[in-house]
């Protein structure tokens, strides 16, 4: 049902940490440990947020070497997402926490924090 899909998508957007994750993934793909470090949350909490975003279709993951990287699903053709993702990318350009997160994404060194 179309309404169920829309509700799932809107619920995925209803959390500050999930919005922050989406905005971080605009910069580059990230693994769980990088997102965990930037958000300052437990890995299990970050994994739960990623699961919600993935089920809604906002992101996808890909295993690359020793990391599972999460990507923003910018080419989604799913109903609602193909319209929403470009809008989200325009939102909150002046929000302090988003700016800080994106700056951290640019310099984070996964090899030093992930311990894999």
C-alpha cells in the first residue's frame, strides 16, 4: 500500500540522528564505526538507525574489503524517495550540527578508529 510506504519513509525522517546520518552520507560513504564516532552513540544504536533508513530505502550498504559502507540512495526510483532525497540534500545548509558533522566526515580516519 502506498500510504504504508510513505509512513515508513516519514517515520525514518523523524529522528535527529537519522537526519544527521543522511546529511553525512551526502559527503561520502561511511561505515558504522565512522558514524558512531561522529554521532557519539553506541554502535548498536547507530546500527538500529541505519536499519530503519535502509528499510525505508534512503540508504544501501556494500561490503568493500574489510568494511561495510553505507551510501545515500541518490538514484532511487522508489515512489516518494526519488522526490524526497534531492529535497533533503537542500535542507539545513546552515544548521550548526550538520556543518560540524560534514567537516568531521571530511577528515575522519577509519583505519584509526575502526580497529579492523
